[in-house]
């Protein structure tokens, strides 16, 4: 039973937190809603930071989840630039890190997100070393890319994942020289495997990006605080005026760990372990978004998903669960990317070793196709590249667990809907 005297506290001011607060109000909750954000900017969406906003194609105001006045209008107590440094589960309080203020909660939602992994090599303190996670990072990087393009400067990117590739595409559109250093044999190797990773390598090489695979960055060389080059473990030195560390993100679990909440195993991506209702090992504390590790029975595992759709859907699901609604969170992982003239969407989960073939429907050479990762005739994941309005049938196909005719799967003339029993 939820009543107007209750206080729901949300720690984390990203998209998941903003959408959770919104959902509490739209679902009729009339109690206190306190949203605590450690950034001074209002809650915003992160995809534009490496896409439209970084490219200068979207205005700064477009990234925010709500207009600033929305929070007061909906009686959301928004604390910007504030941190929470402790949760007392027995007293049911959170403590502000700046002045020690205690706030009592009836239900608590942790949406603390993730933070960029740091390069642990000499030279990372130089002014030209960047990360991309926050709006302030994107604002700075936007100016850097424009200057590199104007001056024919060099950007070295450590990591050929989604962020690394999207920034590489943006940098080339600005006119900067780009070198990507990646220890795996292809871009996106851990997500797409070599079969589709090669496609992204070809795409970027066509646009002038240089790749250096099978090596790690070992040192950033500088002088007078300025980046001059990046060295790799094969002894090569790559010219650089700026370096972007794009080697992944780590869930921000310190607050949860200190509170004694269960944390998922690192082999499963870490994160705060939650049940199907996004409830942690404490029945009055929930977690969602990048920091949450939730069970997905369809694949017989638990997952931690660092993508926009997980925040967009997970925040509202957690809010409904906090209100006592019968909510089960079992969304398929979904993400999208835009690089040059290539747009793609991916649904499902197919890590290397989980599938026995990749089935292509369409023309991969023209980059207009759908790829399916298949195991024993069952579709584990699908990625549509420059083919649109197919996410729903792809997700139905994955969820069905049906054994499909792979020839029909590869035939563009056979509607995907006909393959779902």
C-alpha cells in the first residue's frame, strides 16, 4: 500500500532516474519524490553525446529528458550537483556527501549508472586525454574535434567499441585524422563477432580511419602537458594531438556495495543484482539502468545492459514495482548506432561462442541487410543495417525460441512474420 506520506528517493540523475520520477507521477503517486543527481545539468539522454550533438546536428537543449521547469511543475525535488555517500538500510536513510544531510526513504531506487574505464598507462594526466560519458565531456570533445579538423590534427582512439567507432565517425566528419587501437582482431568483436566486425572495419577504412588491431596502448607521450603520440605494445608510435579512452564502462556499485547489497559476479558484467521486479537483496531498494544486473530467463543468465533502451524502459519498470504493481522486467537488449551513412539496430544477445552461424538477409555489400545470429536453428539476435521497421518481428523471432528454416530466414521475399509460429 502506497500513500501520500511516503517518500521515494532516486539516486542517479540520468535517463533512468528521470523516467522513474515521471512514471511515479503518471501512475498516481502523490508522496515525496526526491531525485538526486551528481551532475549540475538536468537529467539528459546519452546517445546524442556521441552522435547528433557531438556532430553539431542537434542543439544542446534537445538532449534533456524534460525541460527544467517540468520537475517543479510535477513536484519532483531535484538536487543537482549533489552526491550520496551512504545508505543506512536499517534507518532507511541516504546521506548527502557534501553536508551530511540525512533523508529518510520508504523506497529507494539506485540508478547510479556506469563510469568510463580509465587507461592505466603513463601519460593519462595530459590535457589532451579524453573520456566520453557526460554532457560536459561531449561539449569539450566537440570543440576538440572541430579544432583537429581545422588544423589537420590527429586523434588516437583506444577501443573499437560503439563509443570509439561513433567518435571516429564524428572526427572524420570534422576532418580530423583518426587512428583506432584495439586489442581484438576486429571492431566490436565481443558484440558482433568477426563476421560483422569486419563490415564496420571496412566502413571506417573507406572513410579514412586507420586501425591497429591486436595491440594495446601502453603510453601516451607528451611534452609541456601536450599530447604528442601514443605508443602500443608492439613498439609502434602513433602521432596524436588528442587521445580518447573508449575501453568500456564499469558499473557504479560503490554505494550499493557499502550498503551490503548483493553484487552480480564480474563474469556476468557485475552490477547490482536485482530480481525480475528490479528489486535488490533489500526489499525496499531497487536498481535499474546501467548499474543493474537483471535475470533474463530466455537466455538462462543475468545481464547488465549499458544502452539507452534499458534506461528508458528500466526506470519506469522499477517505479511501477516500487508502487507495488505486478511488473516483470524481461526486455530484450536493444541498441542502435549511426556512423556516416550507416544506421543499425540490434536486438537480442549473442556473445561469441553462443552461436553456430550468422545468416544474412539482403545485401551486405551494399550495407542493406539483416544479420541473424543462430544457434541450432534458433535466432539469438538480429541486427538490421539500413533496413527499417523490422525491430518488432526480429524481437518476436528471438523470443519465440522457434527453430527456423535458415534458407527462409535468408530470403528477403519471405516475410519475417511468417517465420514466427
